[in-house]
C-alpha cells in the first residue's frame, strides 16, 4: 500500500478543513509538544520523553504502512498559509489483514483542537477511505474500542455511526479499564 494517501474533511462552522496524511519525521516537534498533554496520556499511549522516541514512533508508522497492516494518518488543520498546516490529531486503521472481515479504528485530538469536531470529521474521512479501499477485498465491519470512562470518545463513535456493541473486561496492564466496543458495518 502506498504511503501517499491524502484524505480531506470539510470545514466545520467554527473550524477549518482537515487534511489527513501519513506521518513523517517533520511531525516530531509537534508530536513532542502534543504528547505532553495529561488528558492525551490518560487515553492513549502517545507519550514521548525524548525526540528520539518520536522519531522511532514515526518510523514505526512508516513501516506499518509499507507492510500494509496499520495505516496511521496525521490530522492537520488547513490554515491561510497552506504551507504550514497545524497538527491537531491522529487517526488510524489497524488490524488490517488482506481479505479479513474486520479492522479497528482509533483517533485522538490535540488539546487545543478538542470540541471543534476534529475527531468526528477525521474519523468519517478514515472510515470512508477504509471501506472504499478494503471493502472490495472482504472488509465487512470496523470496530472502535475506548475506555468506558471516556465519554467524549463514546460521543464521537455515536456521531460517526459506530454503534455500541458490548462492554469488554479490562485486561491489565495494556487495558487497565473496561472498554466499550462500537461497530460499524462496512
């Protein structure tokens, strides 16, 4: 799978349009700043103490694209100066198996961009791309998992047509809290 995919999401009444593209090393300084957010650290594993960790994370994203098993997109807001879009989040399609019936989606939003529809617009763009790209080869459902105490993620799932399926038990240390599983048919 080519790592040159670029997706777009329309602007919201109070927020600019979004561009979703594969991660690259130029994102590391912004990732370092964003990953210091305590709320983001609570809900994700995105945390970098040193720049080298950010570079390794981006290189891992690039390897996963090349292997065709995980497709991570940086989410950036367009600006009047289109040469410097502002990184505001990330979305991912993971667990992709050629011809497999399901895959998982995930997302996060930077602190300064929360509450402006970034996550739902980015997730909608990712969902459409996933269905268009992998539906013809067997993908029939997308799954979204979040901790039960993450009400914001539950709202995003609902807005994007991911229906609550069931609560999954915790599995420490990787999943210390029970999780909601939401499903959307492809």
